[in-house]
């Protein structure tokens, strides 16, 4: 049974702040220490030496042997592209305290973009700090830690609808049938490779005698804010496809794409969207819960001449939950006047539910209830 006590941990800010054999009597706010037996200690430190930390708790003064403290080897990626490597010795609501080879460093949670845990059995270099990477990219080592941040990296889309997230400059991303590149930390460009290569016609995608089908999506993050517990991201984007299903025609009457009969009409298609994401740290600290909401408006060759009657759009709400460091539950509900469920044949309203599995930090796959039923995600 986990024991929760009230303690405060005072930390050194330089290597010489606590000389050998000398007590440290400075407290620096409420922090938390985890012991190897699972106990979590919160409160104030009143002294420490080479082997023992003395704590003032609500139950009295307690001496804790340092060897009983559970210390994790961690890598923190910060918002300025710096990377901090060391041992996580304590944490509070607002800070992480990491022991490096030169000092104990206190880092605001709001500055941590990603925290990963290094395998204890895996040999590695001594704790060090790597400065800002001019290229904007960061080498990610070890496994994601569900205690502090996203256990599986944030989604840039929920099934086929965008979220508020983007990814880092220079990242290359293969998502299902699409390929994307990070132009900056806030902007990405993607294309559907199947359509672009001309293979889309073989799968019933492109028509109108179009084989090679140019298409692209440009996404830009307008806003990103982070606190110790919450993230908020807002993005906008634009999509273009040279040949797409625009609607159907029946005896000269133009109908929507989901009409039950009529001849399919293909032509150019553009879409613009606004996507909002809010993400919270779970109460138990094991990963995050994210809510996604967005709107997409469409202008195409068919509705451009009769937009008031054939206004094409989609409202959507989605979520994802980190169940553990390797599994994410995803769901979505949306309204789209052009949509038809290929399973139930119902129009307008759609739902989808899926489970994402992370085989590694860079490779994931998704199983869900709507076509395409399997998704593959690979960042490199």
C-alpha cells in the first residue's frame, strides 16, 4: 500500500551547495520523492548528508536513507530545443529536479516538451546537458514515461481529421497513405502518396481519366500554450486535390456525394479547416487525456456554382486517452452532410473508435472501426 506522507525536499542548485558531510538546511518548496518500495513522500527537508536525508513530516521528523530513494534516469526535451539528461530525484506540481554531473537543476514543467526514461539495464553516457540544437531536431532516446507527459506522442490527426498539433522541423512522417514533412516547428506539408503516384485509380480514388493526382495539405499552428497540467493547441490548414469525388448527377440534377444513385462527378476540391486541441495530465500522472474539436469547409467544382444548396462541411469532436505507455484509445463523432457510413449506409452522422499501439517511439499502428481499418504511423 502506497504511503503518502508530507515532506518538503530542498535541493542544491550548484555542485558545491552541499559539501560532503555537511547538512543542507534550506527548504525550497513542496516537492515529492518516490521510494523504491512505492512510497511517495512530500514535504520539507531539514538536513542531509552523504547517506541520509532528514525530513520534517506531519508525523514528525524522519530520516530516509538515500539508497532507498527510487531515482529514474531521464531525458528532458525543453521548449528551446535544449536536451537535459540526468537523474530525476524529485518533482513538484510545477517543477522537475534533475541531478546532472555538475548540479541539481530545477526545470519548470511548463517548459518540458517531452520526458523519456532511459532503460536502467542499457549502458549509456554519464549525465550531461546538450545545448540548443541549431537544426531544431532532437535525438529521442529511451522509452516515453507515462508519469510526466504524452506516453505516445501527440496525434496530428484523429483518423482523417486534423488536431491542433504539428511536429518538429525536419521530421518526416508516414501516416497511412500520406507523407508529411515538418517545415518548421509550427508548419507541416503533406501529400497523399497513393493519389500522387497514380495508384489511386486502382483503388477507386481518382477518376475523370486522371491517374497522377496532385494533392497537398499545408497546416500551421496558430497558438500553443502549456502549463504543468494542461496543453492548448490551435491550428489552421488548407487542402487541395486535383481530382476528387464532388457529387452525383441524376437526370441533370446535381446531388451530394452520399446520394444513393446517380453518376459520380469528379473535379478539383479544396478544403480549409480550424482545429483545436486541449490536453490534460491524468490524475494518476500516467499519460494524458486530449480533446479535439474542429470544422472543415469545402469548395469544389460542383458546389462552387450552387454553394448555398450544396454547402460541404464537417464538424467533429474527438478524444484520445493514454491507457499506458504503449496503448492509446481514440474516438470521434462528426456531422457531415456528404458522409455515408460504408458499414451501416446511414448518412450525415459518423463515429469511429480505435486503439493505437506503439511498437517503438517512432512506429505505431492503429486498428479502428471505419475504413481504412488499419493505420500505420512512422516518424523518421
